[in-house]
């Protein structure tokens, strides 16, 4: 049995002392080198072998499922195994005399040695009410040279209770490593620190020194800080470290309260090869659910009448989350004093992954609550929002939840979007998708009889007492003074929600706070980036209610964009920003500011409302059979006005017209300018005159919710229910007040009939028959005999990597940060002939999306990735040369020549050519012209090749050989699943002359039975002479979407592919629906990834004393081997499926290949082979 008390966290070593050897830790994508005590030097690397992992038995007192989960956790972090075992001496035996084979039977020790007698010990439950008043004054000076014998890690969460609930409700698979994270600490993505960096703190720590001392004392008292230590002592404990500067600020609206901030983003630039801790962390790798405005609005809109809501905050939420000891070198803080430091062992505010780490804890807690029957419930970081429904409505509401759960499950609706997880439901009337923060798996339950409660609480499904009971068991520390009891009105994320009226409003507290922020801003003439971002964030939040305020954010967003790499330089804002802030002051100061009806509730009427504009003619709108047109006067295209401005004017006229029809109904209106439509979606435009148009809808009634806008390429305007002449007269009167009398004039022919629709498109005049979403003829109407056969979707939603330091583009809404393979599609030109509709949920017009999919599929995934790199280089070049967006595409001859000239001398001609191909592909994908002379481009590329640096010339790949493969085999244990799969894959790739990517998968989740080889794709073949071959059909290859065959025959010696393949089948027995080289990994099955294959091959090569080789060298080595055997060159081109003779540039041993053809032969001796191999010049 475990000796730990129920609420304790098993202690972990800061480092494991290995005398004479070190451990190489692996967690997620980082390698964690441990520090060897005593020598002051880094210990040697030692990896945990697969055989040693197999020796790990089931721990006493744990279920098999949890033991398997622990093994999976250890696969991510091998040090966990070291944590549970005694230290080793030089010989490899256990220090206390126990042999290595007996490790699995050892009990968990009450403390673990970290070196020189220092141990990290398990600790009892940390009380949540520790008070600074009870703590003696703590000296910030380092402790004496002798380090403490014991250090402890603690958490308020009772992990054993969490484990019981997760197992009970079958949630363990959803949170496979969560319990181990609670016990041993969370990995935050902090990389290995190789040298110490300890910058000084912000001056605020001196200004608020007493407050800092009080906070630090509490942290030490609660066991969250270790120290104080000197720099040398910290290095002695955990190795080199990097501290992040501390600052302390007063909490807004809370006099006497202060917040301690660790600036994990320092240094802001790479300095002396050092970057900030946050620069290595991608928050998208730590996703969690968020109770967003959209999510909460949807919940409230579906609640039955009489429902109530309450809120609760978790006390010091981040500080409840333990951090894994391997992360501590990046969590060190500098204390007051010349040489005083502390090790922070908890999640901290300012860490990029901090919200996601706590988010995992909160998500698990909410899922347990939902499984108990509490809900609906959601959260924003630590702010939890609880809803409850009347018991009388429970059955009806559960049926609604079950319906949503079915939709989510059938559509595989779990979406991982950056750092957020949400669940996709049906489409709402305004074309947005339902966004849930849960999958609706668990029904609500009637818990009214679980404990005594008031008569009012007894009429609902649960009460706060039910939350208290569960929270006490789990150890969730609520900050009770912030509780909002259940009511029909609740304040959440700074907004006042009314459950009965289904409305939302900006809270008075927030209105006053934002007003004060604007007034404070206006006191000063200059501002830095942080001040601008702070004000922008507050106003953007206000736009959730004051939607028309988005147009008044453009000036501050433009101001933010000019800072670039000088965030601390104070700049003078543009005068437009002052005018916009005055508007905000007036609106926020208005005591009659109306509430906002929750979006998506009202039906959207489609009345056939269109707008269009032509720079040569003017502006026109149609609503049903009625239309109106205005002529643009000569000279209108000045002062920044362009066709987008004219389209925006037409859209405004159209919105004003439909408002006059029925002000209490939402309408769908259409425009054929994507930029304008997206501007209405976003509420603002980058073009200043166009943005001024978006401010004009303030002439509409306050209670009007606004139109539902949609993009539609130019099409004949179909008629619908018309507008009466009186309404058009009133419309004309209203529009005459708009301030463009010098640029617009009414058409002299306002009542001509509109273009007639195609016959059969509408059932009768004045009424739309089955109106399409984007108001174009649907595929079924225009191509009744054709079918849209589903296309394979290009790869999407890959996590992007950080930009290289010298290739970071300026921020732009046209170029989101996406993976390289997605840049061709996701990076938009300023204008596009192949425009597409993109709604808030990211969906596109199906027809246009299909066209783009088809064009994108013309390039292989690897090609799109390479082209994405070229596109990045192109836009970085444009940024550096200050080339405007509208001049970047279509590209001109002058810009392309300048781009090539800039790259020349730094890159090879081939790389430059690939970059140009990438820019060209981007043009073609988005429907832009590319009519530049290829001859002129080739001339420049040839010149660039002559000045290419020597470093850009790729060396010939060292090919695999039979001897090399044989040496690798001797370093593999073919009785192990992974080793057996790897060697079988290697020999098959070599003797079948296959591309490695055809026999492996890119990632564990990338396997597709339609794309990757399976056991059912393998067959035996025999020719007319009885010679046997093993044939593998690859379903999809780089050059053949219908697949290709590869094959080998039995070979002599240790590299025989037949013996290797049969061994793999015996050891791993892949099923018909698995990857051919699937193998057992712990309790699960895994396809063979290219990364795992190369890693195993590299390890085997190093063990054999050989140099690791690239994966492409297998195919090259195969070609060379067969050529040396005398196989004709043309036959090898066919077997290796080489599209050209370019592969010959990689071949070595040319003399040996040609030797048989150069020998002297007698006149009567036949020629060995009529074909002489043509080698590359």
C-alpha cells in the first residue's frame, strides 16, 4: 500500500543523482538533461532501454488501467521511472543493494535522493487558508552553504479522489496523464537551460517592496517556493537556470491588493543567443475549453424558463497547479538582495502555457461535475459559471442536450482551435455554428434530495451545497467572497446576463473602468505598445455588447501595428484615434445604453437583397423586384476612396433599405465584394474611408440587430417580395442626408426593371423557391446530371512552428500564423478573382471551396510545404521593402526581379526557383494572373546559380548498403515489437526501392486505410519461370493517386527482407485495418511513424559506431545496389519509379557500375548489355 496520506502529492526529485552517469529526460518535444552532482559538470546521457521499461511491473494498490496510464506517462517522461526507483551506483546496481531486476517490487520511498543527501519528500495536504500574518518575517538572504535535507511539493487537490471519479465515470481515457500530472507536476513546455541567465527585476519591486515581501512570505509558507538560495546553490540543486524578471502591480479596483508577475517573455529579442522562456512555448499545445461569449449566449438562449445562474472563482487558481521538476530551471525568480533566488514550483501568471495547464485541471473538474449531474457549467480560466434548471423542466432540457450530443458525436465535432477546445453543433439561423464547451455526454440529474436545502433551492436540480460537497472531496479551493448566488441575473466575464430577457449588457463596473482608462490615456500625448494593447483589449471586450464600436477600433489597431520591434518606444497616436476615443467616451457615458439581444435567436429572412458597385458606372441595390441606382461622379476616386468604398456605400444603402421593411426582423443581405462583406462581419475595415462607412450604421435604430451579411459572386439579382414605392421614397429621403453629395447622384432611371432571373429558378413572381444560402443557383438546379464527388481534403489545422528570427513577417490579418503547408490557401492576397465566403465558423462557400480544394490538390503536400516557405520569404521581402498589399499580387516584373536579386548570393538557384514557384502557385490558387516571361526569370535564376554560396550545394547522400543494413540488424532486438517493425520496414524499403514515406506515416494520428499500406495490400507473385516476389500495393503515392506496386524477392544473408517481414508478422501480427508496420506499444497499437523509424535507425547506427544516414538514402542505396548487380539503368528507373534521371546525381561508384560495359571482349563473345548507363554530367 502507498504510505502517502490522502491529500498529499508524492514528492519528486529535483534531479536524480546518478553517480558516474546521467539521465536524458524526454518530455513532449524537449530533452531534459539532468545535472550530475559533485562534479559541477553535466552528466553523460543515458536512455532508458525498452527492455528496462518492460521490467516495470504493476505498482501495488493500482488498477491495471491506471498502471497502463502511468506507463504511457513514463513513455513521455522517462524520469518518472527514475523517481520511483533508488539511485544507481557506478556498476549499475541499486545503491541499497537491491538488484535492477527487483526494481518493480520496491515500495515507493517516502523521499527521494537528489544528491549530497538532499531529498525531495512527499508532503501532507497543504491548507488553503495559510495566512501571511502567521508567518514570521522571512529573510531574503540565501541560506547557509549546507542545503536542506528535504524539499516537498504539495497541491490542494486530492489526486486519489480525482482518480476515483475519473475511473468511475470512464473519464480516464479523456485525461490519460492527468493523475500523474497532479502527483508529479505538469510539463509546461520549458526547454532545457544550458547556461544561467538572471536578469534584474522591474523597478516596481523596489517601489512596492513591502507588498512583495508579504507575497513572497506567503509563497514560502505555502510550500510553493523553495529557497532562498544563492545562484551557486540553485545551480547545485537544479543546474543552470533562467529567471524571469519580477514586477508587482496593484490589482485594479482592489485597494491594497497586488499581483506578482513573472515576465517570462523577457528578453523580447534574442540576446547573446538567449531567448525568453515563452518564446519556446506554443500555447496551442496546451488547449482547454473556454466559456466564451458565444458559448454562454448559446447556453442561455436554450435554457428553460425560470433557470438561474451563479458564479464562483477558484482561489489562486494557477498556484494550485504543481510544475514538474524538469521545468524548474525556467521557473526560478530573483528575490530582493544581491544574490538571492527562489525556485517556484507552481504554475505562474505570465507563463504562455499557464492558462492551459490550469485549464486541464478545470476541465477535468467540470467533467466530473457534469458526470455527477451538475450543470450546465462552463468557465473562463478560474471564473466558473453554473446554471441550473427547474426540476419540472429537467426531462425536456435533457432531451435537448441529448439531441445536441448526437449532433456533436455524428459530426466528430470536437474542434482544437489554437489554445481552445470547443464542440461544433448545428447551424444557427444567422449561419454561425453552435459552439459548446462540452460534448453534452452526461445528462443533468435531480440532486435536490441529496442534502437539506431551502424550498427555493429544492425546486431546482442542484444547489451550491452540492458543489461544496464535491469540491471538498476534490480539494478545489473556492474564493467564497467572490461568490454570486443563484439568480436570474448574473455577471460573468464583465457582462451582465439576464436569463429571463435573454439579453446581455456591459456591467456598470466595466463601463466606469473603461471610461477611466480612456481618460487616463487622454492625459498623455505619447504611449507605448503595452498601453495601446491594454486599451484596445478593453474596448474590444466592450464590442461584445456595443457591436457598432468595432469600426471605432481601427485607429488604435493601426497605431498598434506601427510599433513593430520597438514596443517600449512611446509614440504619438494619429488624430483619428482621439476622435474615436471621444465617441467611446460618449457611448460608455450614456446611462441609457441599451442591452443587446443574444445573437442567433431571431430568424433570418431572405428577401433577395443585393448590392453592387462599378467604378465606371455607380452603385446599385435590389430588394426583390425593386431597385435603386446612383451614379458615381467624376473624381470620386480620391482621398483613399476605391471600389471597396463604393461597395461599402452600396451595402449601407441596402441595409438602410431592409431596415425600413421590418425593423424587428433580421435579414440576409448579399454583396459581391468579399472585403466589404468581411468588413461587415468584423465591423471594421483597414481602408479609412471604407471604415468611415461602417460607422454610418449608427443612423439605424438602436434596437435593430443588423443584417446577416453574406458574400455572393456577381450573379443576376433574383426577385423577391418587393419594396413599396412609399418605402423607397422614405429611403431616398434618409439617404439624401448621407455626406456624399459631390460624389454620388441618383440614377435618372430609378424604376427600370431589374435583370430577369433564369427560367425555372423561381416558382412564381415575388417569391423565392428554396432560396440558396449564398443566393446563387444551387448545384442541384444548374447541374442536375452531375454530382460533386467528395474530394480528399488538403491537410489542415496543423500546429505552426515559430518563424525563424530572420524570417518573421509583419502581423497581418491576411496572413495568419499557420503551418507552412497551409500558407498557400490561408494567406490571402489583397484582392482575389477566386474570392470565397468565410463565415465566423471558418466555413466556405461549398462550390468555391471545392474549386480551391481541387487546385490545391494539384500539388503534393510536401510541395505545398516547400512553396509555403517560398511564400514566407516573398512576404518578408515585401515587408522589408515596404511594398503595399495591393502591389504584391498580381506580382509585377519589377518586384519579381527585385525579389530574385535579393535572394541571389544567399541561396542556390534551385531554392530560388522553388520560391518563385511557390509565389506563382499562390497566384494561381487564388485566381490571379501570372503572365510573366519564363525566359526572363530563367535568365536571372541562372545568374543566381553562378553566385550561389558553396554551403547551398547539397552533398551527395551517403547511400545505404547491404553491409550497413546488416550492421544495424545486430544492434536491434527483433523480438521487440518496434525493432521488428523497423527492420522489416527498412529491408522492404531497400529491396523494393521505395520511398520511406510510402511505408511509414507522418504522425500517430495520420494513418488512413485509404492512403497507407496494410497487410491486405500485400500479395505473392510468381512469374512464368517460377520466380517468386512479394508485392506491396501503395494505395496513394506522391505521383500516383491511384497507387503503385513495389516488390522484392528473397535475398541471401542477414538483410533478407522475407525473413525480416515474416518476423514482423509473427511479433506484431498487424490486423487488416492497421498500418502494415503497426506494432505494440505498451497497451496500445501504433502505426510506424517516420520519426520513430529514423530515431531507431539512428540509435542502432550510433551503437554500431556508424554515421546515421538520411531516410532518402535508402532508395538511393537500393538503386546503387541493383545497378552494381548489373540491372540495366532503364529497368532500375522503372523499379524505383524515378520520373527522370535526376537520381543519378546521388549515385557514387560510377566506375564500378560501368565496369562490366568497359571490359575487353572477343569478337565472338556477346555484349554483356546493349545499354550503357547514362550518368549525370
